[in-house]
């Protein structure tokens, strides 16, 4: 993000030492480090939340596309219709067989 070298850090340290003084500089450095850490954690959590939301949206769109391209409900209904048709044809064939057998026995 920032290209800060050793020379720049040394310059900031000297200016801080002159402005704040040697007795308050360690406390100021700890406080600045604490706030910097909090800021980094906050930014990291925001990035994670955004990534999670993007992945959730992507999954929703994939599921919607799959739902439109291959509707499972239609496949199940077609299969039920085919089974009902086979059942009715089989039942009709079974119902005809006893009648044929009875007519053959009478002959």
C-alpha cells in the first residue's frame, strides 16, 4: 500500500521524539500500534464479510441457473406419468389374460 522505507521511518521517529518528548514517546507508540492493529482487524473483517456476501450471491445465481436449466420437479412428474402409463398397460394386460384363459377353457 505505502512504500515506506527505513529512512522515512527514521525521520518520522526523530520528528515524533522532538514533538512529543522522550518520556511520552513509548506510550504514544503503544497507542498508535494498538489503533493500527484495530484498524487492520476491522479492515480484515470487512473484507471477509464482503467476500462471504459475494460468494453467497454467486452460489444463489448458480442455484437459480441450475433450477432454470434442469428443473427436477418436471423430471419427477414425467417419471410418474411414465410409471402410471406402464402400470395401466400392465393392468390392462393382466385383466385381459384371465378372460382369454377362461374362453380357452370353455373351448
